[in-house]
């Protein structure tokens, strides 16, 4: 009898111990956030505005009626006779001028990333207000023919960059939000100029 009682008591204690353990709170493992690495893949559009400048060089040479056969009158004249061969060097002129203007445009591009290597392409189109104009007056000068004096003249020159566009490729390496790359491509634009002579 004594043995049976002890065995039964042992079973009761064991069962009670299991019940108490089941009621204890269980600690959950903390959730560690995974750092998101920035990816440069994708396409984009954008707008830009700025200020541009440049230097314009003008080199003028006799043209038009100045190239006609020389006659009895010194050019410029109503008869349309031209310069003598010895007068051309005196009629060559050169100018230099700096100018600036505004530009406004937009761009579109796409990138693709493989690991840390990134490659892409971008194109833009820009309107420009870059303008330049020069007006120069020259006094009379002696002709190669001592009997002639070349009449005074005024030259008016102007240039304008109406628009420009670039198409570029790029390639480089990215470290999260840092992107080191090299770029190169093609630039085109519409550039116009006018020259006014007395003839």
C-alpha cells in the first residue's frame, strides 16, 4: 500500500508541474529589419533650366559684288565693279565676342543595374536664348591702284543658338544611393548667323 501511494503522488506532481509550465509567457524572438539596398534600375523624366555662355569668333572676307571684276571705279559702287587682287588683304576682318543666355529643356532616361554595375542612356532637348551681334565700321583705305580709294563700310554680324540636344550613354558602379559613372555621347543643335555688307 505504501508503494502504491507514493507512485500515485508522483504522478500527480508531475502532471501539475506540466500544467504550470504551459501557462508561462513565451518570449518571441525580436524581428530584425532587413536593410533595403537602393536599386538604380528604372526610367525617369525631368526638366532643367540654367544659364549658358560662349565665345563667338567672326572672320569675314570679301564676297558678293566685291568679287566682281575690277573696273574704273573703286568698290563699293553702283556699277558693281569689284576689288583689285591687292585689296583683298585689307578687306579681311576678324572679331571676337563673349555672350550668354538662358536655356530651358527636359530630359528622359533609363538605367539598369546588375549587382553594383549600372548602365543607362539619357537624352535631352533644350531651347536657348544665346544671341550675339557685332556692328563694325571701317573708314576708307587706299587701293592697290593708287588712283582708287576703297570707300568706308559698315559690317553687321549676328549669331544665335536656337536649340541644342544631347544623347548620352553612361556606365559605372553604385553603392546604395551613390553612383559613380562615366558618360559620353552626341550633341547637336541649330545655330544660325547673318552678315550684312554695304553691297
